C-alpha cells in the first residue's frame, strides 16, 4: 500500500477530496511552551503543500490563536486549493461561560473569530470540538446548517463525542434536511484502540470519515520514551515540554511500552522508523480517512510522510494487533461468539463485505 499526499480520498459521505495524512497545526506557535516558531511553521506548511497535501487541521484556541493567525498568512496565495478545518467549543475567555460550549452563541462567535484569524471568508470543514453534555443536539445541528446556508462553512463535523450522540445527530440531520456531519475526529492509535468498539463502526455506517488525532499517542509510539521515563510518572513535574504533558496524561505505562517494543521490532524489519509504523498502522483501518500528523520540525514531517510508503506483511500486522489488542466488551464480544451466531443465523452462509 504505497500512497502519496495527492492520493486523495473522499471525506465521509461527501465529494470533498482530502490527502491521506492531514497536517496538524497545533504545533504552529510556541505559546503553549512548545511548538514551532513562525519560520519553522512556514517550512512545515510549504513542504506539506509541495508534496501535494491539501488537508490542514487547526482550532480557534490552538496556541492561543496563533495557529489560525499563522495559517491565515501562509494560505494567502493558495487558499482555494486547500481544505482548511477548524473547530469551536473550547473556552476562549476565562470567566465568560458563554465563550465555550456547544451552543449557538459560541458557535457563531467562534466562526467569526476563525474567519478573521484565518483571513478567509469561508471554512471548508468546521468541527464541534468537545461534547459539553448540555446543549440540545437540535440547537447544534440547526446552527451548523445555518452557517452552511450562509456560505461561511462548507461542511460540518464533530470531534470527541459519544457514538450514540453522533449517530442520533446524523439521523436527525437526515430527517430534517439539515447539513449532515461528514467527519469524526477521535483519538486512535495502537495504544488507544477503544474507538473500534462503537465510534469507528458507527462512523462507517453513518457516512463519517474518521480523522484520528494523536496517531502516535503523544509521541510514545515514536520510541523516544523508555522505562526510565516510566519511573518519572511517579514524580510530579512540569518543565513546559511535551514530555511532561505525556507523563501527566498517563500515556507511559508498562502495557504501552510493551506495544512500543513490538513497533520497534517491526520497524527494524521494514527498515522504517517506529513513527512511520505507528502512522501506517492507522491507515490499515478501512474506516480511517486521514490521521493528523503534528510535526514540529521539517525532519519530523519528512519522517511522518514516509508512513505512506510502508507495506506490512500479514504476520507483522498480526503481531501489532496482538500486542495492542483490546476487548470489545458487551455486546460485541457476545455477538461474535459462535453460539450466539448460531442462534440467529443457523447454517445460513452470509458473506459480509463491510
């Protein structure tokens, strides 16, 4: 499976064509204590576009707004050829409860702010960023549809939300003739595979392309962390680096490092890097459209793009699957048993192509 950035894929049940790897712009700017300065960010953007990449992901609050502002400058000459995706719902002004959440007020305010920062008059793809468990789904969907009808947004999507809410929203949108969701962002990688239980099958059934964020598990799957770092998880520290964030998030565990051991073995066999193996693995899932890569240097970007050229053997994929396997849980495990299938299908031979 050798791909290139201009081996475009359709995004969900839409006609929008996007690259198989999206360029994540959360690393554009250094306001969070790490990331790329403007000149380095420009090199990342230019290299991605030169290779045929067209799918760029940001959010209104990434690096306190610098991510969108930098993209607004970088895309000045080629805006029409790019698919710009941004998000709303994270709190923008501490102390103002209506500057965050999923409701109509923050939805419209965030769109206007993103349009200004990105220096554009429309957004290609607009995500609800984080589910707030408060706003009625009809309010969200109607607000999104209004933005599409106004021409400020072309396609709408959702991120970090329960599968049952997303499927409910998609059904309501269809019944009322509102703009459907075309993409679903979730955390998905060899360490975090729980999306396989409901989120990814739901997305395939309901016509949403899956866009994995953190496909390298915050850098853990690159192999740069060791069991010495695992000992540091018991110590509270924050030195302003991605390492401290990774440790604070609990991403360093014995299970996860055991998965990394297998990733390294497969990488050595293929003559590839662990990062390339981790990224290429996500692309094996037929429900996945485009993982988001979050490089901070041109060298990291080049390494990540090499994932498009990785070809696994069946045995290597089986080893990766075994090392990272999760239980699907109820009802999936029960429904997969031979005894349960016999009760519903008998001797009927059914070929499943999904």
